[in-house]
DNA sequence: TTGAAAGCGCTAACAT
DNA sequence: ATGTTAGCGCTTTCAA
C-alpha cells in the first residue's frame, strides 16, 4: 500500500490469467470484452482464473492497443457556480451507462488556462472533449478543430460552433427579461452583477438587457458590479450598495439567481416591499429562488439538460449518427412574484 | 472532424517530431518531459519541430511505458448535493497544479455501483483513488486495500480507514447540535430528513442527535422523512407536513441546510415566528443560510478543505512523505438566529 | 549530450 | 472456437 509513486498495484496481467486458465492471452481478452465467440466451458475457466488472481484489466494498455480511450474530457470555468455541477450531472448521466468516464478540469474563467487544459486532455486521446462557451483562444480552437474527435461547446449557442454546440442564447435571455420588466411598467433600472470580465455569458445577458431597455426609451439608473464570483451574500451587500448610491430605481436585474436571492434577502431585512418598492429579476431558476416565500422572477435554464444533450451528442457521434451542429435547449421566463 | 470512433486525431507521433528535428525519439521525449541534459540548440530544434507539426503527446502510451498515470479517480455519491462539488473543488485546486487530472464518477449513493466504479477506475491505473465515506462493500474494500495505490476516504472519519481518511465526525456533529438545542431550553423535537437509507452520514447525525436528546430526557415528538434527495422545496413541504401531523414541537433538526432553509421559508410564508414558536437547525453552513434575514443555526462543515486535504495527502504520499491515517478537519457550530 | 534496443500490457488482423 | 504475430507510442535501461 505504499509505492513511492503509487502505481504498481495489481501486478497481475492478462498473461497471468491466461496461464492460470490454460488458454492464450487473446482468449482472456475476448472473455473480458465479451467479444467474439467463446465456449461456455472456456469462459468459466477464464472467469475463475480472473477471480482467483484478482485481475484488474489495464485500460491504459488496452486503449493504446485499440487506439481509443473511453475518457471524455470536460473543461468548465468553475465548480463554485452551481450551474456547472448541474451540467456535469447531466453529462455524467448520459455517458456513464455506456462506460465512458469524465475527466474534469476547471479554468477559473481564464481562456489561457483553457488552452493548456485542452492540450493536456487531448494527450489522453479522449473520445470527446466538452468545453464551455463559444469564446476560445485561437490556439484552443485550432487544436480542437484538428484533433479529429467530437467537440461539444456547452452553455452557449450565440457563436459559431467548432463542431457541436448545445446550450441556449444568453442574448435572448437578457432581451426577454428586459421585455418582461418593461411590460410590467418598470422604467428606471438597476443592474447588480459579478465579475463580468470573466463570466462572458453574464456579460452577454447584461448587454442584451441594456440594449433592449434603451431601445424602449428606459435607462440604466445605476449598477454595482462586485469583483469576485457570484454568491448570495455578494448579492445582498451589492443591492444595499446600489440603493445607497442611486435613488429612484424601480427594478433590478441581477447577473444570476444567487445574486438575486441575496437581493431579496436584503429587501426582507431592510423592510423594502418587493415588488411594490423594488422589483427583482434573476437568472437560472434555481430551486431555492422558487421556494422563497415570493418566488423569484427569473429565467429557468436547463443546465442538466445541456449536459445530458452534450453527452447524447457524444454517444450519437460515436455510434455514427448525425448530430446537429447546434442544439438550443431553450429557457423559460418564470414570472414569479418579485417583479 | 468526423472519425467514426472519435480518436485517431493528431496522427503525429514522437517519431514524426524526431524525424523533423533530425534527432532520435528519446531526445524528443526528453525535451518534452524536461528530463535529462539537452543541448540548448537541440532543444530549440525539437521545440520548433513540435510546433511545426502540432504534436500532442500521447499520455496513454507514456503511461503504459512508465507504469503510471497522472489520473486521480474520485467516486462521490452525487453531484446534486452541493457538498460534493465543494469537495471536488478543493481536490481540484490541490492536484491540478501538479498536473494530476480528476476522473469523476458518481454512485448515486449505491454501494454496489461504487464497487463497479472502483474496478473501472482502477483499470486506469490512477495515482490515487478518492472514495466517499467509510462504508463500502467488502469487494470494494479489498480491491482498494490491495491495489497498491493511495486511497483516501473523504467526508467521514467515524470508521476504520482503508489507507487515509479526511473528514469530520458526523456523530459528533449530531451530538453537538442536540446539546446546543438542549442548552437553549428546547425539549420537544422534530426531525425533517431526506432519504436516510442512502445518505449514511445524515443517518449517523440523526442517530447521534436522537441518542443525545433522549439521554437528556427529551423526546422526538415527530419526524418526516422525504424519499428523494434533499432540497429546499422538499424541506419546505416536509416541515409543513410535520406541523400538520404533530403539535407542540418546539425545535426541528433538519438533515441539512437545504432542507432547513426550506423550513425557514415555510415559516416565513405561514407566519410562524422563528425561533419563538419554532426553532430550526440545519447542517453544512451554506452561504445561503447565513445570508438569510435571520442566519440559520447550523454546523459549518469544511467541504472545500476536505477536498484540499485529500488532494494534499495524495501529493504528499506521491512525494514519499508520511501522511496521517486520519485527518479531522473539524466543524463549527454556528449559533445563527433560528434557534 | 545523445542514441539503440527492449519492452510496458494489451488488441487487431490474420490464421487455424 | 482458439491461437499467433505484430504492433500501439512511448519510456527505461544501458551504451557510447
């Protein structure tokens, strides 16, 4: 159980099993992969031998010999934002039944880190690579486009897919939220967001939101952008700051539900009537927001579905089926009760 | 970009790079791994050749030759419960800087699924395997104990570690929560939980909680256990059900913060004064609960820290350093304002 | 500082 | 139904 490097482990190989069972290696290999015809009696002997020596196949050797791994690389910006575990969950549910394994890497929203991870994961010759969003460094795009494997870009379909894209239009979500709030009669808007340099999808929602309210002759009366990642406490303090700095705002668009729920909590604590004095809208449709005494006005995103579709696309491609270049899983505006 | 099976990709090998640079394969290999002495001039030529052909190393071949991968297998019960992404985040932060990659698998809280995943991940000859909890099927334990690699059991230190355990005592957390509520004068308790057949740690907290209140002469006046996973909506409806069925309860222990926050929302919506009419306690110390108008009474768990320590243990073992068999990251009772 | 030879443990292709 | 042969692309000796 020591092993300075940690990996000599089960020293047994196919050869040992074959000797034990009195057959050739390839026969053992066939039994293990359930491939080719094997006599019932032989299979039993081989299986007994496998159990006897406690043989664990070596997929590194197997993958090298067969020129293919059952690994699927996935590169996401963060594990701290609940949306990515949700995507991962969907992906995992789709692929694990077929024996694929997810190798997970995190960029922390840095495209240069993404480039390095693309290279690192490609070196494992995965069956597919799943990346987040449609913005990548030219190097990344080039590697992905020429690696000769299935590439799925998830979350976002506002760009030009390298291979396959599965997601939704964040621009459209921003527009529709703006239209909804305008329709409810709000005119003096605030925005509360988190680090937009890095969260490119939140940025796109904000831009589309602003364009839409301006087109309608309404204005952005003020905004607060916190430097770090989104969180409930950040949303809570940011809304307090926004109200301190700017009067007369009647509706606030938050970069996502975490931030918006923080905003709702601030209003509860400060005795601000929602939506009478202030309307609040978020993005994602988290359970939590819908379980609030007043359900949050937000956009329900299908994160799990994105992961599941991405996984299915990988399987379909693997099976030689045609896969559309872009799949829009859509979204749903939840009117809620905070706007 | 097709590739029926998705993995012939960058057809270039070391041999191609070597030919291009006019050196032998091993020299290219040395340049790539920055191992052994290389003349400056040679290095430059090799690097140029690598860039020219767009060579991506094949770590499958490399791992086979060097008898070791830089993969770390991780097996968790779920991605739906925020605690596991948190652990994953800590693990990732610890290991990714050293070039290790996490291969993630999910058991859905089934120990038989865990067994299969242990076998599947061992077949990748990972540098280490990280599993959740201290309860495993005998087969799993046996494979893990004899695989000759670093094994870390995370979350829980209430058992007998296979190799290394990093976590906290859930029994102690249950006891201390009970002691805290007893100290505040509560005597008629309720419990609201989720699927305890599967979440063994939640079960252990509950048992320790019950033992403690009984020892103090208090009683469990009623409980509601919802069948599925924990969630805010589940906690909300379960508390409503508990209050319908049982009168006179003055404090409710929830299986975790998600459930407890749902309970708080129910009280808000139903006009139940917290903690005057009903006290609420959770487990995990999620941000969300602490950002509530009344911060939740709960136990702060160090999930990120567990992942980070587990990763560090793997690195230390890899570096030949001694690693303690059990690391207790501890927890902290947050008094909050709901009890 | 560089290279030649010999595998790592498995599977594809071709027998038998 | 089973076996033989020849690698997969790299790294580890061991030489030079």
